[in-house]
C-alpha cells in the first residue's frame, strides 16, 4: 500500500526530527490504533535515548493508499497512550 505525506506532515517531520522510516515502522507495527469517521490515529511506543516516547500519527486511508495528515512525538506517554 502506498503512503503519501502531506506538505503539513513533511513540515512537522522536519520540525520535530521524525524520520520517514520511523513513521513507516509505526504504520506497520502500531502499539494502538483508534478509528473515527474514516480517519485513524496510530500510536507507536518507542524509546529515544533510553526514555519512552510516543509517536502519534493521524492518517486517512483508502483502498489504494494511506495519507499521513500529521505527526507528533511526545514524552507524555501515559497521557496519550
């Protein structure tokens, strides 16, 4: 399945130092997935410099592709997981 990144997503990735590879791994092996009106919120728990982090990825999905709307990287794991 193809994965597309919006301009907004690419800007957030650059601003927050989130790699495309990290997003693709999260999409393939998410920790949790929430669905709401055809949109999905992908949550991926990982470690950065030995500390737990949570990657939040908002996507829209069709039969042919996924479009990543935005990404957030947070240390507030308990709050958002």
